[in-house]
C-alpha cells in the first residue's frame, strides 16, 4: 500500500496575486501533490482552506498517513476545532510536514508550544541549504549542499523548541543563517518543518526540494495503527493494580471518576 498524503493548501495567494498564480498555475498544493505522486510509494491528494471543514473531515484525517501544511495569509481563519482534530491525529501517530510560512500556522504553534517567530526579508536572495545530518532519511540522495537562486530570507533566532534533529541549515546572501529542516516527535506523531517555499518563487518546482519532500513523507509516516484516544487519562483503582496495595491517607477523588481537566 502507498503512503497516503494530504496536501493542505491555504489557496489564498494563488487566487489573489497574479505573480503567485503565474509561478503556480496549479496552486502550491497542486504542485506539491503532483511532485509527490511521481513517487510510486506515495499517493497524494489536496484539500484547501475553502473546503468544508477546510477539507480535513474526520474521515479524511483517518485516511491520511502524512499531512502537509502550507499557509500564510489566513492562519487566523483556520477553525480551532480543525486545529484540535489535526493535533489529536498527530498525537495519535499521523505524520505532519509544515512548510515555510506555516511556522505561524495554528497547528504548528500548538504542537511546538512556542512563539515560532523569526526574522525575515523578501528580497529574492540566494539560499544555500547545508545538510547537517548526512545519514538522516530526509537527506537521502541529496548533495552536501544545494542552492535556491531566489528565496525569502528567514533568520535566527527561530523561536521553536530544540528539535530532535537538525537536518538542514540555510545561509542567505545577506548573511543570515536559519535552521531550515527540523524534526520533532509529539505524542506518536513525527513532525518535520522545512523552511523553503515563498509563494512568489518557483521553489516547489525544484527537483531537490521535491526530493526532500518525498523523503520527508517516508520519514514522517508511522505505519502503526493510529491511537484513537491520545488524550485519555484513565484512573486505575487499587483493585486492578498489578501488585497488592493497601490504600493509605486521605484522597480527593472517587473510584471510577473521570478526573479533572
Ligand atoms: Zn514567505
């Protein structure tokens, strides 16, 4: 069976900005999905912000092994119920890849628990990405470094927690550097943040970037069955304790109660 990828596109710049529509006539999400579908191990579909439930119904999430998220202009329009559904799925084992300006998306900020802020400049600079973890599956088949001739600059400090691994760092023509490929585990879910992908530049048409994305999908995929109740916090009474127990001291909770949230 192939890895089922859902590419979530905010789909606002493509509709409103002529320059973006010219670079991405099939929209950013459509371009990413088409590139991934060239890999026989992956089946990618697309949904957008404008779809009912932003395209992320419970059924669609259940059929998604890895979610890819591109957003920028309309983070605030994403319904908190959908954010909760996405984060629950990640805690339950769904893989997720956040691209570029998704550093400020609601689900990324929720999963990171941090400001996720950075410095930035839109000046069409050259970006040089260096592989910092050569044996990492996301860097498989890549050269030691590669360049994107025109990109937006993102600079440190990047306000995220220390990652599990840093797979790429970027250098920009203006002198800044940025940790541009970061992995996290939240609950049972694998998370990858990948920096490139400003909407006015042809980044997602780049073969090396496409290779990173297909590698990242395979890394993020967790083949184990999804944990359906990742928020459960069951009370286990002394009668089912593994060793004999005699209760001591006063207590606040009653047997079998749900507990406080
Ligand atoms: Zn951008």
